[in-house]
C-alpha cells in the first residue's frame, strides 16, 4: 500500500453522436456514424489529494460486437446498457490502489454484468468480451488520467515501483516475476511518429472514382490526401472474400501512390494490409501475397505488416496458423487480443506481432505491450476512428511504447467535426505535416486531455 493509491469517489458519463463525412466500410458494413462515450471520475489518494479524470472512446459496436441478427442499433443498445452496469460497478468499487490494480479487480465484475445485460435484454447471443473491454475503456482511462493529475504528473511517469504496488509477475505469473512495467514503457513520448492513413474499401483513389464529391474542402482522393498531409504510410482495407478485387485494389493503390510520390520527390513509403479477419483461410492470404508480388514487386516490398486476416476466435479456428505467412511479413493479432492467454495462443499459431488499442483499456494495453515486447513481437497501435480526446489517448499510448511502427488517426478523414474542439489545443496531433504526427506535446498531467 502506498500513500499515492487512489479510491473512487464518484463518476459520471455521457454520449456524443457524430455523423461521418463519408462512410467507411468495415467487415462488409458501410458505417456512417459514431457514438462517443465520455467519462469523468473523481478520486482521492490515501494522503488526501483529490483529482478528476477524463476518458473518452468510440463505442465501435460494428467492430467490437459484430452481429447480423442484432444489427447496428441492437448492438449499440446492448453496449449502452452494459455501460450503465459498468458505471454502477465502478463507482461502487471499494478497492484502493493504482489504476491498473483497480481495473484488474474490476474486470471480472465487468464480465459478470455483461452476462446480466444479456439476461435483462433477453439476448440470444453473448456480448463479446471485446465489446466489454471497449465499454470499460473510458472508465479505465479516466482513472489513469485522475491518478496522474492527483500527483501532478503525466500518467506515463506513474508506471514504476514508486507508484505501482506489484511487479508484472502479479498479473502474468512467474515468467515475469521481478520485472517492472516501466522497463517496457517510456516515460517520455517520441517527439513525432509516422501516421498510417486509412484507405477504406469505399474510398476514391483517383478522380474517376468520385461519384459524388463531399465538397467540404478536404481531399476527395488518395492522391489529394498524400499531397495535403505528405503521407508515407498507407493502410489498405481489403475484403478478404474477393481475391481478384483485393489484388487489384493494392495494384491501383500502388499506381496512384507511385505517381503522386514521384511528383513529390519521395522514394520511400509503406503499406499495411487489413482484411478485418474476413479471409476464409491463410491460403487465401498466401495466394493474395503471391499475386501482389507478381503484379507489383515494388509495391509488395512496401508492405510493412498484415493485420489479423482470419477469424478472431482463434480457439475455434486452430487450423488457421500463420507460420507460412509470417515468414513473408509480420502478421499481427488484433481483434483476438483480449488478454495474455490470447496473446500466447496467437504466438503458438504463428502470429509475430500485436496490435494494441486504447479502446481495449489503458491498463490492459500497457500490460500486453510489456508482454509483447518481452516476446520480441512486432508492435503497432491502432485507433477505432478515434476523434478528440480518444485520439490523444491513443496517440499517447503509441508514443510511449518503444518499437511501435506508426500511429493511426482515421477520424481526421471520416469525422473531422468531432476533432474541431481539440485541434487548436493540440495542433501537432490533429494537423498532419510531412506524414507525421507531433506526439512530443503529450506531456501534460494525466493522459493529457482535459474534459
């Protein structure tokens, strides 16, 4: 027990709804809106300090809780009902400790109330634990934010033994005995990081693709985005169930990027590939990579990594091993990554990287980042089209984990209106220059976003 430990006094939450300027296709669904969950938590320390923390995150129900029977409205309603229960459980918590310890103690209760919501709503399918993590993530972020503010420190200066009561062995077992979290997490953020720009399956690549211009002054095509933001990292969304379309999409992206980058005098850029777990098997991925290599050897060499290509339930699909694909490029676990057990299983199945997300919780992301770094995995941090404070949270996570390849910031493309209240306060985060985000400014107290 430390005098710096906190206890929860009170909390409140609210929602924000925003429309996208243009739809984004995810998992076969064209998404045109977002609901943000904003959370404030009041805490006090053992030695009498008080602070108020803030956390924000998109609920991202299409990603966290894909369900054709329930649809968008049904899954959103279930997650909002779960938020009510999570709030009640969290404000009733009697634990006193570091934010990671509080969330560690609360997570089994969050699982329990998810089952309660299923019963209350008479649901015929379970709420995925991934959806529970997303609902809980702004509560967790608010705790970390409050803890840092209570001590007048950036939260990333509070992950060493001066503030934490346990080593990593407490959470992960004997293999981590004696190791401290701050061995794997940097106190100071990287000054700047390259930004991965998303190319959605519906996004125009060139002017001939623009059927109806948005007309809001932002770029309409991939080439225009590259020119405006000086992009060097491009994330390509693919279908996973149409090989010819997927291959041609990459070839077209390469043609547009090559023409634009040559005009800019740029010779080096990168791609990541995201199938949103829709590949039927690893054989689809291997054939895809072979065809891309034949079609554009230079474009193939630009591929930096591949996000989880097949179904998220690894236990049910043990045959979809990634050993062969990982010899070609790093293959990262994303939707499947919900705890250490899933990380260990992914390694066994041939995954060689991990995608960390603030929407799964600050506490879990830090702990799993430590495990992934110990195992020598390729690392990336991805957002959930996070606007405003949630982007600051995600950017801070990426900037403080050594080895992270790049950062994502999709809301600037799809939901810029939600960024506007924050852009003047954090211009380097919300205005991309030379293909990079300035993350060195994220040094304020807490997680850096005051709500």
